């Protein structure tokens, strides 16, 4: 479990491009590299996989207990080094403790024993950047700290002055990245675009790797990697059915990798299909699962996908269908896009959602089920995460659950159930007590 964690004082400092370049550079050096993502992010792991050649997994100290963290960390078997990417700023978490902590990247680093490499955007400052880095190193004195990578350095003079500050603070400089305007990844309203939508991802990652190799000390980074050991035991989530028809395309792709890995490890058959290509779910499937994604960007195509809609409706007559976030919207009566156009959806639930007037929903969720969800009994407590800009115009069906945020405050988006069909705005991460 030798590894490092790439973090930063805040979002937008360049840590994702550093992460992707580092993954590929280490892989090109002949190392087997296991990527991880700290926190509830379902977009970055696909980029990690493209860069490293191995599936990336989330580690989340709010939503996961020690048993599940241990089971997920075991996916690094056979790797030479683990490289994890933090979320937001290094110490950013929530106020109320979750299953194992408050959800910060610093907690992930502590739990795994991985030293932190802090990516600093030093634009507009020089020696003062050392005060920021020193504060991050000293905020948790027992947090393993490897050093800093200086990003967006404007000139040799800028580098010299910034290095002087780091030397005075006793902070190792592991790399200095010159300012480049073409290194950012394309974004949209939920953050990065999906890996499958990037117009030239392989060349972009190759470019990042060459840039990192030219400007960071790879040998020093390898030498800085360390690791501890989690308590053994625990298991990945069990499958909600034996044969699962899983929607997978540019409209539906947000599923946490540890869930799918757990389903496969337990012997479930996952049969992918594409609603955007008007493919019907496998008629022999025990369950149809529609993940989150971007149905609002493809609403016209989905509304006209007759084979998909007919197969979905037929399945729902006798067997369960479940949707998360974008999948939940697809199961509803209608979706109104940002231009105000109404698109008819599957109509299996009465839900009507709108992007015309955007409303931001973000945060951890604790869920207590009022009714059964595929693979989970009524009364069970779940952990998840919600991230979307959707406004509910109508939600007439029975509520699926009581939902609260990380601090226990009620959340009005309770999910719905009607017959064999269930849907939620939260993305499932774990079931409480199931991985011990």
C-alpha cells in the first residue's frame, strides 16, 4: 500500500492535470500504478483509468466504514505504487462525522499512510506561497507531508523567489511547472466533461506526462511514497440482482467503481446497453439500473428512443427498475431542458424535472429507506452523495426514503417508488453495517 496523495489548498489549482500526467509518467517508467480518488467523485476515476490502465476507486471517510475502506484498498493488490487524488482543498470536509471521519482528503492520507504532495498555484505571489504551504504542513502535524509542486510559474525569476521561500520554510520542492494556458481539461456544469467525451484524451494525457517528466523530480516522488496498513476484513457491496442490465453511455455513466467491482466479484452478470443508441435492456435481466449522467444534454434523443423506452416499460411490468439522479429523471414523466423545452421521458414515475431554472444540490446524504430498493430492505440506512442542478416541478409518487444531509438536516429530495420502479437523486456509496 505504498503511495502518495495529490492535493491542493483549493479546487482549480491544477491537481487533476498533475495527477493524470504523473499516473502516465510512472506507468511509462514500468511501474504498475493504482489510482484512487478521495471523496465522492464519479468523473475523475474514468480519467485515472485512461492514464494508468487500471480501474480507479473512491476512498471516502464520511460514507465508508473501515471495513469497506479496507476492501477497496485491497484493489491495489499487485501495484507498485498508489497515487490518490484529493477533492477540493486538503482539509475540506463536513461538520459532522460520518462512518469513519469527516470526509477530507487529509483523513484519507492519514488513514492510508500516504504522504501529501501539495500542488500550489503560485500565480501572483512568490515567497508568500511558502506561508500557505507551511500552514498546510503544520495544520495537522501528524499528517505525512512529502513536499510541494509549484504550478503556473511565470519565469525563472519567479521560480527563484518562490524556491527561496520554500527553502526558508524547510519544504521540499518536488517540481516546478511553467505557466501554460492549454493544460486545463474541458468543463461543464458538474465539473469536468466525462472521459468518454474528451475529443483527444490519449494525446492530452501523453502531453501531461511529457510536461510532468520535464518539470518534476519523478525519482524524488517515488522515494517519497510510503504507506500504512488498514485492518484486514470487510467486503465490497453485494449485487442487488444476479443479472443486471446497466445503462452505459454518454448520458448514463455515473456509477461508483467499487459498486460494480463488488457486484462482479460476487458473481453478478452486468449487461451494458446504450439508451442513446436506442438499445433495449436485456430482456432476460433481473434488474435494470440507470445510473446518473447527463440526460438533459440528450433529452430529445432519449425521448425518441422507442426501442429503449418500450423495453424499459415492459421490464418494469414484472421486474425492478432503479434510477439514480439522471437515471431517476429518465424514469419520470418529463424533463424540461435549459431552453424551456419539454421532453417526455419513460413515464414510469410521475417525476417532472427542470433545468430551465437551475437549483444547485450538493452534499453527502444519509438515507433511511421507507420501502425496499433493489437489493436493500426497508429500514436500511444508506450513505450517498447528491450533485445536480435540477429543480423538481412535480414528484407525486410515494417517497422512497427519509433523507438528510451530513449534519442531519432533512433533505426534500426523498426519491420515489411506484410499483417495481424506484429512483433517487442520491448516488449510492454504501449500506451502513454491510461491510464489517
